């Protein structure tokens, strides 16, 4: 339980997104939606650390509009945020919401699910997502109360009704969404989504842009997942946190570079007998000026990765 709490604090503290692109934007009751064209829409959360104002709205949450209906990709960190997203969708289209897809288990991505139960969609996630939700429910509920206060009301977990253990295709009418599941990487519940019509890849937190990547899963698995993402024939990427990118290969290379440096430095320090505490101050130091919130995120990454690498 303490490990889950530590991981949760790390994830909530470090996730977020940054500047919007130049694509058209609309605002629904102060809830900004970026229109990326072709029926792809994204809301970008704020850059907020858990200790300085976490409010449940810190990651990218998106939706895709087809001729038959809508698929939502991640829903935000609270029932309130989920409702804001749902309201924004309804102002853009009257088509039914057919699917709600969660890219992984972290609370900033899943607690808005509750707002969509009334639409009776299929909830889609990794084959391990339901169990992960169950194991973390008590911890996440406590965090919601602590950090969201009254805004935590209604933020109940809604588990997947469709699980993905390899690949799955969802039909939205004039487009399909291909979902790919991964071995442990950012978490043990990661999936990505590719839209066939626009060749848009939604990576979840397998990719951070501008903001320091974080992980609780397997750093070697995340590096391997990035290699897989590079092979996809896509034109633009929407990361879990950060702006949408057409130069998506460079974004993946940037994250992979950081992870490889971090992995090498931690391994070197372990061989030299340098403690985890000292490693937190030095690992991946060459990356410091390349990422936002580096100090706090990098230290937490070391805290997760160092103990695992000691057993290599």
C-alpha cells in the first residue's frame, strides 16, 4: 500500500501538459478544446504539481467523432472534469458516445469515467486495468478527498467492460480505432490508440512532451515501447502530457534519450556502490535543462527505478 501511495503521489505531481498548438480552439465554460481537424479534439490540462494545486485536470483528454458516434480517450481526474468534457462533446456533436477508452490506470486519466456512465458506452482498457483499479481504489479515493475536496464528489471508479490483451479495433463509422496493449512500461496497464482516418496516435503516458517523463512500471519496458511506437505509420501524436506533435519521432527520441541516460547513470552508480539518495542528485544531470519540472520528477524516477535495478 505504501508503494502504491508513493507511486500515486509521483504520478499526480508530475503529470500535466503545456502550450497549445496553433490549431483552432474553442472554449466551453472555460474548458478549452483544441480542434486538430478531421474529428479529433483534445483538452489540455494544466501544469500543476500535486503540492501546488492539483485539481484533477492535468493530462490530455481527447475524443474522436465518427459517423456512428464518439470515442473518448481518457476522461480526467474527477467526475467534475469528466462532466466538463462531456458537456464540450455534446456542444460539438449529438452523436452517441460509444466508447470510453482509458490509456492506463493513473487517476488523472480515469476518474472522469463516471460522467459517461449515463451514455452507456463500452469502457475499454488494458486486460490488467480492472485489477489495477481495484487494488488502488482505496488509496486513490483518499488522494481525491485530500487534494480535490468537494470536487472529489462523484469520482468513482468505472472499470472496463472490454479488455485488450493484444490489439483491438473499434468501429466509429467512417473510421476505426486500433488499440495496442503493451507489456509493463509506464505502468502495467498501458495502451495506445491509432485513428485510421487521420493517422493520429494517442500514446497515453508512454510519451511526455516538454515535461519530464515519469514512470512507475519498467524503464526497460518503456524504452522498448517507444521503439514500437516509432514503427507506427502515423502523421501526428497526442501524448499523455504536452502539446500535440507532428514531429513525433523527435519527441519519442527525446524521451528515449532521457530514459537511456537515466538508466545508464543509475546502473553505474549501483555498480560503484553510490546510494539511491546520492543518485537522486546526480542521475541524468545532463538532461536537466531539457525538461520542465526536472528536479522533482527525476528524483522520483530514481526512487522507483533504483531498487528494481539493484536486482538485475
